[in-house]
C-alpha cells in the first residue's frame, strides 16, 4: 500500500487501534433517524483513494458502507498462509473517519475464491479454513462492522434447483451454512448475522422457484437453531420485469413469523432493456425501486437499505448488462456526475439518507 493512498484518506493510519475505540461507531449513524432505516452503499476501494467526488458523495449521503470486493476471500487470502487486509483496512478507516457504520461482505461465498480454496476437497480442511477466516476477519473488523453477510448466494438458479453446488457444499454438504453461522456467532456475539441472496423479488418462474428453495433452507436452519438473525435481499432488480408483490410479501411474512429481520443489501436496477432517453430511464428506474421498497416496507421495516454502489460512474452493471444502445447504465441513485436522480428521492422517502 503506498503512503499517498493512505494520506489521501486520512494522513497516517495509526494501525488498527480503532478496534478498541470504535465499537460504538459501528452503530452510531447506522441506526437511521425518524424510524427510517439507514441508507448506505457498497464502496469500490480501488476508486475511493483516487476520486474526491466519490469520497464526498459517500460521506454525504451514506449512514453506513460495505466493501464491494475488499472483504472477499480472493482479496483477503491470496495464499493459505498470506493475508491482505490492505483494501479492507482503508475502508474501515474511512468509515471511522466519517462516523459511518459498516456491513461485512462476505464471510463465505462460492465465488471470488482464490485457487487454493477452490481446490479444497476434504471436510476437515474446509471446516478449518472457514473457521479460521471467520475468526480472523471478525477479530480484525468486529468493532466496526455491525452486520455480516455470513453466507452469500446459497441457492441455485434455474435450471438447477435447491442448494447451490459449491466447494463448500461438496466438502461439507448442506450443513456448511449452519457451520458458518455458528462460527460467526462465536466470533461476533452481538453482530447481525445475515443469509444473503439475489433473485427473490421478481414475478417470474426463476424467482418463484428460488424463493421456494431459499424458504426451505431458512426453515431448516431455524429448525436446527442456527444463529441466523436476518435475511439479506440483494435486490438487483430487473428493469423489464415487475416485482412479485404477493410472492415476495408471503416470503417476508414467513420470515417475520420465524423471528427474522430483513435487510436490503445490494439494491440497483438493471436498466439494460429500458427505453431511453436518460430522463425516461431515470423515471422507470425510480419507479421500479419504489415498487420494490413499497412491497417490502408494507410487511417489514428493513434494518438497513444499501445500494450496490452510489454513482453510475462506478458500477458493476455494464460488465454483464451493458445497454445495447451504448448509453451508460443508469442503475444507481446518482448519475455519472454525482447528480441525484429520482431514484435518490425514492430512497429519501423510505430511508434515512444524508
Ligand atoms: O483484485 C483486483 C485488484 O488487484 C485490481 O487492482 C482491481 C482493479 O479494479 O480489481 C480487483 O478485483 C476485481 C474487483 O471486482 C474490484 O473491482 C475483481 O477482479 C472482480 O472480480 C470483482 O468483481 C466484483 C464481483 O462481485 C466479484 O467479486 C464486483 O466488483 C462486485 O460488484 C460483485 O458484487 C457481487 C456481490 O459480491 C454479490 N452479489 C452480486 C454482486 C454483483 O455481481
């Protein structure tokens, strides 16, 4: 890590003494105001030290942040005995400096794994590496992070059904999810532990089947007494497909009856198939976001609402969903010049936004 990046963010890091001091910081601004959940966003920390307007937009609008990629295994554990906390440390320091809360993403996922982890085959090694990673990461960031995505994306997409085939599922069977939650509870007794998933919101067969697979997994975990506190709705919404209000609300009601909370973890709207010009896209994106948040809030108040990025200038969307008309994707609350769009007004309606 170059000193200039560090100085850009804060001028001298002072090591991670923050752990001792910042416990409360994890929650201060992340509790929302006026009964509305706090708003936050995913941060790309390769951009953070480079662009002042990016830092300013996050510090101004967000109550909490989550690392877009810095707390994933491929970043944290390039080799079995080598750890790289650099990018994650910087975001934690930025959050502390701006009194922002934090979510942790993600302690266990089938993707973004280093090759050595993808090669794990024995149950004993899988068990050991999962527990070691959770212990080390929570030990380092537990004071700043109030909510963890413990397991990310455990359910398959059509044509597959049920639990996703992964290195963890192959090595440990379906019990790997419960194992990860028990390890996380041991390491972070007070944190919100979240089971995070995408593709649960939309009115189509794929989403209906996924909701059913996810519901069964959650029911099984709760029957086992697994320490799951909340469900994470990623909410990467489709611009061209409506929200399944009835289907999603039935699922949320069941989770609430199980004593679970709900959090919105990665909201954005895929505008690939939405008609231009930009003003029309922005209106349709805001309408889809409103439809989704209104559907959720009618059943349960999320513990937080985060978008997956904050500006169209820096988003994952074009990597998989570039618009055929070559217009920039307009999937987030601020445009590429950090100007607020109607999407931001929708967020202000439901959430505590800076
Ligand atoms: O590690 C390199 C770094 O060395 C390099 O300097 C930097 C330059 O951009 O890139 C770094 O890695 C990339 C990282 O994004 C940072 O931008 C990875 O190669 C790339 O795979 C990674 O993609 C992320 C992807 O998850 C896979 O982890 C996307 O940004 C991120 O938006 C996406 O997020 C996922 C959520 O975790 C789960 N839900 C779906 C969501 C969107 O796919």
